[in-house]
C-alpha cells in the first residue's frame, strides 16, 4: 500500500550541508572515520566505522576527543536518529 504524498527519491537523496558549510545531518550508518561531532560540550572524532548492534537498531563506533587519545571510548546511537557531523579540514 502506497502512502499519498511520499516521494521515494527523497529517502535516498544525499544529505545537504546544513548552515556552516561542512556540517551534515547524517544517520549513524553514514558516519565515516575522521568525522567530528559535539556531545557533552566536547568535540569528538570518530576512529572506527560504525558497527551494527541489536539487529541494526543501534550503531556503535569508537570515538575520542580531538587530540586526546586517553579519552577514547565507544559511542552508541539509535539507527534512526540523525547526528550533526562536521567534515573537512581540522581547525
């Protein structure tokens, strides 16, 4: 059964940059090594590709605070929640 007004092309479209030029709103499965995001007031950098957990309902990646290897930890996201990611050159 098709829903009225739903365009399938929109679901598969590439994410558009948000305000700020190099910021993207992505699903966790689209996160790449080197991406940065802000959580708990700190900037974190992604160290590994996201791995699926719980039948693909959650994704986990290894992250660290930028430039501080002693802060390395696992970060888990629900698969359906978008994450604000910054890509591009380091500040």
